[in-house]
C-alpha cells in the first residue's frame, strides 16, 4: 500500500475503535455461547463438512476463526470485539478502494467511507460477536470485488486468481456472499465492459461454477441437518422484508434519510452521473436478494446492501461540493452533522450492548451462587428471561448454554421465554423430581425463587 493508503486505513481504524469503545468489553449474549468451546483436531477439520454450530448453516471459515479466537481469548470477550472492530475497519478500507476504482475520485471515496463509518445501523454487526460471520463474508466479498477490479485494470492473472479464492472464502464465511458475481456483472456494466466477449464469458463461468459447487457441497454436507422454518418464497413476505429494509434502515433514521434524498436529487439533476445512482441502488437491491426469502427481518440483514447507498451518498455529496463555494460549505456542515449524530448514537448503542452483556453475565452467576453444585436428579426451569435490552439482544437463544458453561457440564435446564404457565408445567414436567422455578426481574437484576 502507498503511504496515503496506510494513513487512510489507520484513520478508519482509529475512528472505528473510538465509536465502538463503549461496547468493547460487552459480555457474550445469544449465540455467542455456542463458540465458547475448545477444539481438537477432529473438531477443526469437521467444520468443513458439517454445520457451523447450529441450524443448517455452512460457514467453516467463520467457525475455524472462532475456534482460534477461543484458543487465544477464552471467555474474555474483549479480544473477540477487537477482532470485530478490526474487520469493520478493514472492510471499510476495501470499500474505499472499490469506490475509488469506480469513481476515480478521492472525494467520492472519502465521503462514501464517512457515510459508512458513521451509519448507526451497523451496531448489531460490529457489537455482537456472532455477527463476525457477516463481517468476514463482506470482507472476503470486497476482496474478491477489489481484485477483480485490479484484474480489469492490470490484466494480470494473479489478481483474478486471488479474486476467485476470496470469493470461495466469502462463501465459506457467509451464505449471502453468493451475490458477489452479480455485483461483478454490475461493475462490468458500470465500466462499459462487453459481458458477451469470450474473455468475460470465461471469467464469469468460473464464478458461476464456484457458486454451483458451493451450493452442491452445502446441500450434501447439511443433508441431515434440519432446516430452520425461516425460508419463505411467499411474495407478500418478500415485499414485507423489502419494506422493512426501507423503513428500519432509512426512514427511521431521519439524518440518513435527509442526506440520501439530497444525494439522489443531485445525481438525477446531473444526467452524466445518473449511472452512479443506478449502480448504487443496483448494489443495494442485489446484496439484499438472499434476505427477501427469509421469514423475518433484523438489522444485520441489510449490512451488505447499505454499502450501495453509501456509494450514492459519496457520489451525490461530492458532486454538490464540486459546485459553488456556498454549496461546499453546506456539504461540509451536512457531513459534520451526520458524523456527530452518528458518533453519539453509535456510542449509545455500543453501550447498550455492554449493558446487555452485563445482564447476560449476571444470571448464570446468580444461579451458580444459589446452587454451587447443580441439584442432582433435578430440572431447573427458567421463564421470563430477558430476550433483549433496548437495541441489543440478550437471550433470544442459547440461555441453556450460558448456564451450563458456568457448571462446565451438561445439565437439565428448560428455558421458557414466554410467561410461565402452570398448566404447561404440569403437562410437560409431571413426574419430575425437585423442579425449581426462577424468574428474572430485569428492573431488580435478580433471580427470585418462586418455590
């Protein structure tokens, strides 16, 4: 890298650390407890022919890196969060390079990076350890795109080979990376490359072949793993998911909505730059395609897609800045306001994740304090355990693993997330000995025995 690029990456890393510093020590929540396990040689190699830990998900690269992190960090969450922050900074830098190759404009690239870094909707992906799978998938996807661009520029086969391997790593980290070939097609169209030329056909045939092989292997390795009931091809679900994307990631964030509207209007009024608008929205739609078919929505589903809108903002605001001096001042003020508001909200959300982690840590500790040794021939039944805290998750999943981790043994634990119903208990647990019931009161931060 050139000296200027080292400076840009260092600046991105510094800002990202500052933004997410309040959550850097946040404890494990939800699925995170699935990764707190040492691995032997068989565990490591079996990640390449089994699910990544739960559900019909094939992510061996992510699982392998989580094994490595457990080896170094154990049950200290700080190291995991530092790695997530590093990934966020690295993929943002790769995004800067991609945008610069597209626009050939330093200002467009920097504003696109500002739009990305200070976007408040990224907190779930950066602050939740299990979302490293998203960060890894996007990082390898960006690497694949960047080296494809380098191949188009330099013509060296080593770049396209690196692009192929990066795409493989992306697929083995996060399934939604399967859209990368479509992004490469859009880049080729943006650069007015003939997609039907023999060279282009050969290139894209390799990407398509890799995608097909991946899907076959995934189906073969996960054939015996029950699929989650989340896949849905109902058109109403697809429309609903897209509307949720627009609502939760754009409309409910007024400062972002204002800046994206300004960018869109400016690009439309400048006909030569409409292709920037079309490309950005093309990216936005393409990257969200896999999640149109998911029965449900959460913020991390939009993570990859939002980079298309960051490019639109970079292009639109940079175009506005290239005009009169007064408009330059207005644009600087807009970007400063966006950065300040984003900083405050990101810091707040990162701290929410820290508070959620403290709640998640306290419950198993309280159980262990009440029962230093788990009662023999007994079942502990928990209910009304907090699922989330403000913008953060707590125990939507894996509460049982959190308690078991404190005892370091398999236990008879039942987690009932909905309000406890005595009839439910009688019908399911009749004949059980010594059934213990606890309820966690969020406002009191304590377990109360209901015996």
